[in-house]
C-alpha cells in the first residue's frame, strides 16, 4: 500500500524508527522504510553489524550517514545477525533506490518471535505511518 | 536548555565537549572556537585516505575524528562553532534531520544578516551567500539519546592550509583544490572587508539562537565534567577509533554542497591516465565544469590534450552514454596519436566503470 506518497508494503512488520522486517520462518530481513529514505535524502554511508553479532530488540546495531548527519540503525528484534548486505555497504544509495528490495541491510535469526507484537503491521502500520507523516513530513 | 559560551578552548577539547554533553543527555547550546588549529574528519572518513597525514604531523596539526558526518575540515580560532544538543524525546525541538537543518540554520543565517551579509540555508547542509558561495557548513548526529546539530560561522578561513591538508592522488592538482576552495567558499572577512569582532559574532549568534530555542540558562563546565570530557578525548584519540574506518582509494573531495572534485585513474596499455573533474550536481549525471587529465601516456601533439580531449569532455554530463561519443570523436581524429589508449580507457579514467 501507499500512504501519503510513501510505500508501505502490506506483508512487512515496521519498527518505530522506520526499519522494516520481512519474516521467513525465524529469519528476519531488515531494511529502511521508504519514509526513512525519502526524509533522510541520499544515504552516503552505512556501518552495519557483523555476522554472528547478537542484539536485543531496539539495540543500536549500526550507523547511517545522510546529508552529513550520522544516525543510528536499530535492531527491530532480538537475535543473531546471519547475513549482511555487502552490496548496500558498497553502494548505500541502493537503500534509496530500492529500500524494500536490493537495498535491504541485514538478516537476523530472531530469538523471540513474540517481540513482533511490538512492531506495526497492517492496519496498525497504516495508522502509525499517517501519524508519522503528520508529525515529521510537514 | 543551557548555554555554554566557552569562547576559546584547547583544540581537541573544543570539539569533544558537545560529544560528552550529548552522551550525558545535557540539552545545551555550545559556542566555542579552538585555541589552536586542528583537522577534523567526518565519522565515516578514512584518515589515511582523506588526509595528508605526513603534512599535518610535520605541521603539528592534531587530528580529530568527530561523530558527526561530512568531510575533512580545517578548524581554527577564526571559526565560531555552534553546537545544539537536545533530547530526541523533547518535542519542542525538530524531530527529523530535515527539520533540524531547516529550523536550526535560521539563527546563523539571521546572525550573518545582522552583519549585512545575506545568507540562506541551501539543502542539504550549507549556508550560502546571495551569489551562491558557501559561508558555513553544518552537520549532525544522533549521539546517546540526543540529536546534535553543529555548524560554524567563518569569520576568516585559511584556504592555503585547508588545500594542503587534503590527500589528493596527484600533487599537481593541489593548486586546483586551492582555487576551487577560494572561488566557492567565502568568509565574513571577505564579505565585509574586515574581520568582525569575535565577541559581537558570539553575542549575536546566541541572541538569534535564543529566538528559536527559547530562554538559555548560562552555565559553566564543572571540573568533574571536564575530567569526563578529557577521558572521552583520550578514547577518541585511540588509533582504533581515529583510524577506524577503512575505505578504498580517495575518489572525491567535496568543495561545497553540489560541487565536488572527482579523482579517477586507470592503467591503460599505453600508460597511466589520471583525471580530476570539477562536477556540479550529482557525481553521476552532474556537469563536468572543468577537467584536467595527466599521466605517463603518450599524446602527440601535447596541446591536443587541452584543446581536443579535455575540451570535448568539459561541459558534458558525467554519464557514460553522453561522454562516449564525444571522446570517441576525438580518439578517431587523424591529427593526433595516442598509442595504447582507447575511448573505453578514458571512460575508465573518469571513474565511469560499467
């Protein structure tokens, strides 16, 4: 679906800091939302976690530079990093061009699927996004 | 929100303070200049690739890696830095990066105007004069639970040292870096014809920030805080942090937002070809405003380098499909010889690989 000009695929879960999660079994693929990349502008650098690193939900796992601002990348779920997208590290603008596809950031083996309840999906994601647009995109 | 008007501080400490305040969650406006010059690199920069480390060592210039983005900068006491630190949860202040730049750039713009210099904020993060020259750069970071917005008022600027500090692939281009900086970066001194009063700049800047941030409570750094800041300074000076980023060969130098010097090189069968391109707009698709090609390849007559090859490229968009026919036309001309170099080699030397 599209909300106020921002793509928000129905099948994904969303973290409040604008990271999306695609679940395949207990493996979560994580990336930035269309809203994130549009508001941040051109993503020039990414610092991502390493395979094998363990994190808790909401932990800072990396950094991102857009427009000379260094921001944080959060882990939407607890778990262990299983794969990092080296292509997006080499070419961070991929996360701008294709945030839900080739611009994904990392994969994580989730250790507690009940944490998905703390993310937004479906109707809840729609309401959350509308509120975010009202607060931040004006 | 607190106001720390620190005037001059020891070089590295002048830049460490805002990092420590943010870590401690202290909302503040900091106004400060370094007592002595230093070189500051952006969080994602590789010092070995961006900075002429031999030069800065021999010149006694300390190196600092900030947690804010952007490129290499030369800092000295003729620059007055403003640093705004606020909690991400404080809804009184901008919540997005875009909003932060727009709202918090207003005070320095107005401060310049009060000196008679018309300055506006230009996306993404430059302050520019009416004629489009940069007079201030800004940046930011999320540090701890805070958003940190930083920038500087350039009362004066040492173009010579800045151009000397950047690591570039070919020393012959040092002069080009200097000229590009001088043409595109201005200062209060240049605009006014004289150096403004430091105290006056500080006072006006603070007054303008108060209009946006609300009342500021004057405060001083305590000895305990300074001890913690010194400890952080030691952490940030550790080689694993200072030289923590590893990147490939240096490939560009940002002069101002939307203007970059792009370096390229390629080893053709006929010799090494190096290029420096002044590109306005995006690196890919922007306009090549100027170009210099050098190397150990053979080209006879030599004058066809400037008059033929370089001229065929200058003014074009930096995209392979546009450049290829222009270069091919030169390469196919019969009045020159360039053995062992073909059109694809020049494209590669311009940094436009497939």
